[in-house]
C-alpha cells in the first residue's frame, strides 16, 4: 500500500514535536525553572538557538517542555472524549428514536452550547486555574463530538444485512454494538481523533493564554504568547517561536488526519483504485 504524502509529512512534523516533548522529560539545553536575569531578552544565537525571555530562560528549552504540556493535555482530553462519547453515541444509535437517544442527543446539544473556554471559566471559578482543569474542560467538550460521530456512523450500519442477521441470531444491542458496529466505525473515530487532537492543542494554548491552563513556572505555548505581547516590538522572537510551534503541530496533525482518511475511507480508496 502506498502511503499518502500528507500522512508522511504530517507524521514527521508531529513526531518532531513528540520527540522533543519526550526528550524534555530527561534533558533540555537549559533548565526552564532557573532565572538568569543577566541573559534576559537575548536574540537567537548559537548559544541560545531561539533566544531568551524576560527572565533569561532559554526559549528553545521552554518550547520543548511546552510541547510536553500541550500534547499531554490534548491526549488526555481526547481520551476522555473517546472513552465517554463513543459509548454514548453507540447507545443512542442502538435506541434510535427512543427516550435514551433523545436524552443523550439533547445533552450533547447542551454541552455544545458552551464552548470549552466557557466551560473552563466555570470550572476554574470553582476549583482554580490549572492544567488539570483545562483537561477536564476540553475533555467535556470532546464528549459530544465523539458521540455524534459514533452515532452517525452506527446509524448507517444498523440497517445493513449482516446486522439484521446478527439480530435474528439472538445477539443483543450491546453485543452487536461492540462486536460489529464499533470495529466498522473505527476509521471514523481515528480520523476524528486526530482532528480533535489538533483542536486540543489550540484549546490548551488559548486557555493558557488567558491564564486558565498550565500555571507558572510550568512552560506553556499559550502562556509564552501571553507573556510576549508587551515586548513583541523589541523582542519578536518571544512570540514567533511558540506561535510557530502551535501552527506546525496543528498542521502536522491535520495532515495526518487527511492522510489517515485517504487510507481508511473505502470510498476514497475505490475512487483512487
């Protein structure tokens, strides 16, 4: 099978940031929790590849640790969405038109009425700002997304002959959903997962930008952008590098999603075959 170029390119971009995030667990060029005021606001040089911030911290090291923060938040938030949203969507499809379907879908509409930023504000108003609360807010917003995707994919399968045969054989709705429906909508969930992953990166950066995400001294790309806004005229590198990190990571994930869709969608495979 020929791998799509978008998948290869997107995979390489994302693997670069994932590798940097994993490497930051054991090593960074400079410690990100140590202040060096004498070296503050240095432009990019051979010593500090991306320059330093207003506290003298190495921007390259902070980008590495910030990648760890953003990716970890997005992974857990998407995991929450899949773990809770997919069963709800399958249950709604299995009870199409019934009271359970109505309750689940109206609950989804209620969550959609509140963007992740609003949910984060509500949560932090009670529990305070933190990366954990950002994960909860983004995860809650992901639940109806995966519920709708799984429900839509499942509904298109419930009328097929092999599903009817399974029902005639005496299999219950739960068994049919797990044994026959879920494996056949896995391609939809994988592609949607990459999309939500990229949106999770953006949401985490946005929440950190307004002070609702990871708190200092933990580096975050959104927090770095917020800190740079008053110094961008004389130290543009403070905003350029975390901004490029966000753009490239999201671009890589979106390219991966397009490539996975090309591989997993049978209609696209048939059109190209």
